[in-house]
């Protein structure tokens, strides 16, 4: 990083544009800025999840994810720069497989909920899916790293499994969707 931010209020964005890491200015509603914002929001929600009591291994893994997401933000802020690699994806896949190994097989869909930490993990999952969609939208007009798109897809999977693990750690079971429940309650 060439310089640190010493002045936060620059007023350079007052006209509806923002500067990218390569010095170019784009509209604040540009698909690149939208994707960057979604990744930033995702990182913030991972931070919120980290405020909950979590097993040490999960805390460590989520801190790694936050660093990855910051790197992904760097990719988005500097067109043509790539930071997310196959190794990042492999790490998430191994983590997901490890966490899923002791979970019972799902026979029904589950609803977001259960423990507070699990609910936060579901929020991380849904925001991750939005960030992934934003990257796909950006890819329609600009270069986006395939590794970054795959990383977000794997992170969403990992967050789903994590939500189940966190419910189990809290002594709660998955919240199962019950087909027809709302129709039966209405009658």
C-alpha cells in the first residue's frame, strides 16, 4: 500500500463518483463498486458473527475469511489485479468437508435460525450469495477473476454448514422446513 488514509473526509465523492485503486474514477453505482460494497458488507457480517462465542478453530477460520474478503475487495478496487487463488478455494473446501463430516445427513430443507450464531452464519451465507451475483453482473462488462467467483460460491456453502455446526454446538437442532405448515395453520 503506497499510503495510508490520514484524511477520511475528502469530499472527492460528493459528485457521485469514487476512485478505484488504479486512480480511475467511476460512478458510485458502477457494477464494480456495487460488487465491492457487497463484499465489504459480507466482511462486516463475518465480523458480526465473530462477536459471538465460537470454537477457536472456527474463529481462526473466519478471521482468515475476513482477510480473504479484504483481498477480494482489493481485486475489485484495482481492475486487472488478482489475489484470490486456487489455494484459497481449497482451504474453504477442506474446512467445509471437515465441518460437515460429523453432521447428520439432511433429509429436509432447513430454515435460517436456531441459535444466534447460526442465524448470523445464515446472514453471512445470503449476503455471500448477493456478492457472488454482483461479481457475475460485473463479469458481464468487465474482467472478474474466476477464482473469486468460485471462492464466494464455496464460502456460501461453508456458511451453510457452519450454521448447522453452530446450532449443534449450542445444543439446538436444525430448524426444519415443514411442507404445508402455513397452509395447515391457516385452515
